């Protein structure tokens, strides 16, 4: 395979992955918008799930961004279910993680909702 063909194949694979993540996000929004206090709003330049005005989940180019306890983030990192989240300045955000594509987004989003709602 030529370098150009490989680059095209990589671009197609990335587009397919992004489309799959977008479809999963759409499913999550339908699931969670049915719950009391949950809304869909723009935060940090993207559509995000909020509970009582506080962000608890957002889809981004690397996966699903969730907010959970620092200890839970460490566990998710250790088990490979999520990667760390860094601010635009490169600082690791201790209570935020980016769920991997193969993790259970619905369960992690529910955990995030519970964590954020409890800290309101």
C-alpha cells in the first residue's frame, strides 16, 4: 500500500470512529435528557449534558468527557477505561477523565451525573 493510500485509509478510519462516537453521544443525550434536572447546553465550545446548570458529560474528539471523583479517575486510568483530561493550558484536571471508545459510556455518564448532582 502506498503512503497516500495509507493516509487515506487512516482518514477514513478516523472519520468512521468519529461518526460512531457521535452516534453514541446522540444515544446518551436521549437517555439522560429524560431525567429530571438534566439539560443539553453549550459548554467549552461543545454541546454538553448538564445537571442543574453544572456540566457532567461532554463529547469531544478524544471521547466522552466525564466528571467523577479523583479516586475514580485514578481507577479508570489504571483499568484503561479512560485517559486523563488536560486543560487547554496542559494542566491535568484531577476530577475529569476521557472515557475510551470501548468503555461503557452510559454507566460512566450515570456515575458522573450522580457525582456532580451530589456536589451541587
